[in-house]
C-alpha cells in the first residue's frame, strides 16, 4: 500500500534546470496537511523532497475528483526561487 508520488515529484524536480515550475496531482494523504490520514510519513517524505530542491508554492486539496475513493491534491511549486 505504498505510494510512489514523492518519488515521481523528486524525479520531476530533478529535470528542472536551475529555476522552473512543476505541477503534480498527489494523493491528499501524501501531501495535504488538512487530510486526516494515518500516513504521516508520506507527508513528511513529500515535504522533504520539496525542501531538498528549495521549492516554494502551494498544495491545494481537491477532494475525490476522480470518483475512485482516493482524495487528491495538487502541488504547484517553483524550484529555485520565490513563488509569484
């Protein structure tokens, strides 16, 4: 029952040269601090990846937009500079 979203986020940010934006849909339990889930380690991993690459941005809760029972969030971050 592991989730690989933080691994994909890390790979995506690794492809960004110096500065750039990344947007990714993540399970809310892995990224959104308002989500009630026992998977706190997933949230820590996601935030550690963002900190590793010096990202700033927002993570927004979307709800069950895909209608499959897993609530989603979207992360829009900028690597290497202030988010504007």
